[in-house]
């Protein structure tokens, strides 16, 4: 079974909060929930994985592709619902 997502050594810091060496993988066909108490780092982890905030270090691979250099291809294949509409930059939308 192939992994859809592989995260290894993810690190991110906001003031006195830090994600430290977060590593996990999601196999193909897996349904997964991301749960935890407020302030545990769920949103920071997701935003870092999706490139919505800059990570300090770590590797992110979707579908066997590195997020660095393949962000548009990857985002064309995934869906996510966040509490804010921040998935794409506003300048990418065209008004007709």
C-alpha cells in the first residue's frame, strides 16, 4: 500500500509554541481524523503541511511528490476545509 501523505521531521515555532519533529504517514485508502485539545498544534501542523505557513524544517510528500516544487499539482488533487478561506492566494482567482 502506498502512502498518500508522508510528513517527517516537521518543525515550526510561534513565540513560545513549537511543533517539534512531527512525523507520520497516511496510507492510501485510509480515513483519518486530526483531533486534539485547543492549542495542541492541529491547525499549525495542517497549515505547515499545506504550505500556508512556512515550516522551519521537515519534509512533506503527497502522492510521492515533494511539496516543495509541486505545490500546485498537489493542491489540484486534494481537498480541505479550514475555518478560514486561505487555501489559495486571492490573486489566483479571475472574475468573469
